[in-house]
């Protein structure tokens, strides 16, 4: 009788591939949301008011979506997946997808991106903090990885910054911390996850 692994090869899918399908769909929806809205923003460029900080946040969310998908490759050797592990793993990508939707107003015609950014940053950054908690803890909770390791230093910094952004609407704080967040996420990718 063929082993489960042999049967999986015969049918072309192992557990990791099965789990990755759903993760990829969620990340793909977030990427689609961002790219569609960027295209719409370009179409409405004459009637809308650009805001550089909004553009930095869009770039940050885009990279975070790709990072979630890219870093999941580390889980390819996991033999056993449970439904709670799946839920923990999807918490980060789902949160980032929700943020990708919140980034843009319902109508882009005549949109003021500065006003939209400061209209409801609290819900955006609360969602971001929750997504970071899921993304930073699901491996230690699910697979026994160390919670404190060099790779999670960036996660801790990002979480602290999101929590600061939840509680302040001061423009200068946002203008300093959001680009800093983008730099931290890029450094995390460059230092810890450049190649798979």
C-alpha cells in the first residue's frame, strides 16, 4: 500500500502546497486590491490630491503582502498541519488584506489622500498591530520556534510603531514613523529573507 506521501506525489499536492493555495489567494487578493487602486489613482490623478505619506503606506502594505507569501516558504518542511495552525498562519495575511482595502476611499474621483489617511488611521493601525501579532507568534505557538530571535526583532519594532500610530494623529509622528516602518520591513527582507 502506498504511503500518504507517495499518494500526495501521485496526485500532485502535498500538505504544504495545499495550505499555500489559500495563503496565496489571500495575498493575491491584497495585491490585486492595491494594484487596482493604484491604477484607479493614476486615472483620477487630475481630480485627486496626492499625499506622499499615503504612497509610502501603500508601498509598505504591498511589500508586507509579498513578505508574508515569501516567508511562508520556510514552512515547507512542516509535516503536520492542523486547523488552528492554519488560522494562526492566515491571521497576518488576512489583516494585511483588510488594510489594503482600507488604504483607499470608496470613490477616488476627487479624493484627498491626506484627508483620507488621517480620517481613520486608528482602525488601520489596530488591524496592522493584530496582523503583526499573528505573523510574529504563529511559528513559535504552532511549531515551537523561538519567540525571541534576530528575525523577530523587526517584528517587535513594527508592533511598537503600530501601537504608537494607533494612539496619535500628530502629523509629524506619522511622517517619521511610517517611512521608518517601511525601512524596517525592507531591512528584514534584505537581512533575513532575501533568498529562498
